[in-house]
C-alpha cells in the first residue's frame, strides 16, 4: 500500500512495514477520561452563565421599571430621570457581566484593576466636566431654583431657561443668553426672586432737615398703597430710619406680589420723587462750595504783569 509520494522523489512506503504495536489504545482512552471532567465543568459553567444572563436581564428590566416609577412618583426632572436610569442600567449590566465572567473561571481581580486604572485616568482628564455633572445633579435634585425663575448669580441675573447636567442657561433682562457651568453655580450664592409669592419692598429716601417729616411719611405711604401688586392686608410701615449729616432718612416697606416686584419698585421710586417735588420736600445731594478771594487774585495778576 502506497501512502504518499512527495514531489516524486520520496520512496513509496509500505503500510505493512509500520509497527503498530507501539500504539497503546489505553493511553488515548486515559487522556479522554482525564479531559472529560474539565469539559464537563466548562459545559456546566457555560450553561450556568446562560441562565445567569437570562435571569439577570429579566431582573435588571424589573429593577429599572421600579426605578422609573419611583422617579416619576417624586416628580424628578426629566434630565435627572434619564441620567439616573442610564447610570443604573450601566451599573447593573456591568455587575451582570462580572458575574458571568467569574462563573466562566476568569480572574476578575485583574479586570477590576485595569478598569480602575482606566477610570482614574479618565476622571483626572475630565475633572472639570465631572464636577459640572455633579453640580448639575445636585441642582436638579435639591432644586434651589427651577426653570422660569428669575435668579441673581455672581455671573449675572436672568430667567432660567434650561438646567442641564453640565450647564444652566439664563436669559438676561436685555435678552442675552448666559450659560453658567453647574460646578461653579452649585457652589455659589444664588438669589431666587421668583421663589416666594410675596416679597417685601424696602425704600429709603433722604430729605432735608427743613422738610416736613410727617408730610413726607404720608406721601410715601400713599405711593406704596397705589403701587402695582400691593398687598393691602400686609399694610405699610413708614418711619424715620436715620439722622444723617445732611439728611433725614425716611424708610418705608410694604408687601407686593413677587411677580410684580420690579414694577412696584420702579413705581415707588419715581412717584415718591415726583410727589416730594410737588409738595416742596427737598431731597438733598452732596454739594461743594468754592470761595475765591478776589483781592488776592487781583494782586497776583498785577505781579505777573510787572514781571
């Protein structure tokens, strides 16, 4: 029996001349027997891993539904709602993958080390952006202000148009767009002018010592009562607040609707001034009197002429 001819120069091999007595069938059987437990264990782990994946996927879906119902129940902002659900989904599926990999016998400690080092490098490079995201989450969760509120910040005043995970957008009074990083905004003092339905309007006007104080108080009280958004049930308080070097401070405060605070403030300031002028009540202002000695001036002029 010829087995093979290699490129025409290998001599034919007679199969009958091969000694098969050296082959031990029991060695092959023993090898198969030794490998059988490992194969069985691998097949078992694969089956268990598939079961873990199927059950884990169902469980993750159930947990995400529960989280969605909870966030909807507490009226969570849509941006935070989506972010938390995405983060929870990523975390749960990462945990599921680690369970499956561990079931298959892979050393997860090295994977965790690699992922930790990579996460640290990424977090260091994105430190500013991550702080803005953290600030956005705090703002959306704690709700120091909301969309539509008029706020005063160290970076400018305006109406809140959008609160994102990274930036908060305001529209200023002169209709400019102001974008503020959430990391800085969450650590700054913010005055929310729209948070309260009622606000107290304070006004201080200095009048001269020669003016009628009682009449000045009556005028200011009347202006307050006629201002837009005034709340009569809260009343008006007008009193002398200070006795300065050149003026008497007349202070008044009354309560107005929060939505009409600016209109009421502008109205009170303008009409108090007009009413004081009409009633002869003087509002003093700093003055500088300059006195010239004409005799010395004439003498110095003659000296310059003689020179």
